[in-house]
C-alpha cells in the first residue's frame, strides 16, 4: 500500500499522545434535525420551557449526537486507511446549543494482536467550561508504514 501523507500510521504514534481535537457548536436547528433523524423527540432537546420545568437551565444537546461527534473525531483521525474497531461512551454532563463542544482523545495503549496494529484511546467531549461531559473509550486499527 502506498504511503498517504494524510494518514496516521501505527509506527508514528505514542502512548500519551493527544489526537487532533474536533470543535462542534450545535445550533437549535441541528438539534431538531437530529431529533427527526434519530427519533429522539424528548422535549428537553427543543422546548426551552419544558426543559426548564424539568430542572434544566435550557435545552440540551442529545447524548447520541455527542456520541456521533466522538465517532467523527475517531474516523477523521484514522481515515482513510484505518478503522474504528470498538467505541463507546457514557453521558455524564450537559452540553447546550450555541456553545462549543470540544471532542478530544488521547492514546492510552498501542499493541499488536493477531498481526494487527491496534491503538486504545480515551475520548471525551468537554463543554464550554472545560468539564468532561461524555467520556468514552475506543480501539482503532491503524495501517503500518511497512508491512511486518
């Protein structure tokens, strides 16, 4: 396989290394579009009065949308020659529309298994205040610069 200058290679990464962050800022329109696409019409995601009655400060970003943002973070990092093998996250805090959501990740382990070059990562979203709101973990498979 020819080398690709946009590709991240297993040989070049190190444990403890941060991957490039992804910045997102949801609009209320995006939340309505996500509700329609996902079928999650819970009013806390689009009705400010309802959200306040339930004790929130206002409408909040869907947890599954933040999950998708983290998936994009991983895909953007490994593409075009790598792929996401495993990924999951938990919803631990609120994010609000029209505020930055920063998607971040750090390499926690790199190893070989059955001839495959695998990398484990901690990934998360941070709200505008810097609080981790959606922590998760992932394993990705990356290409090598040279075949073993």
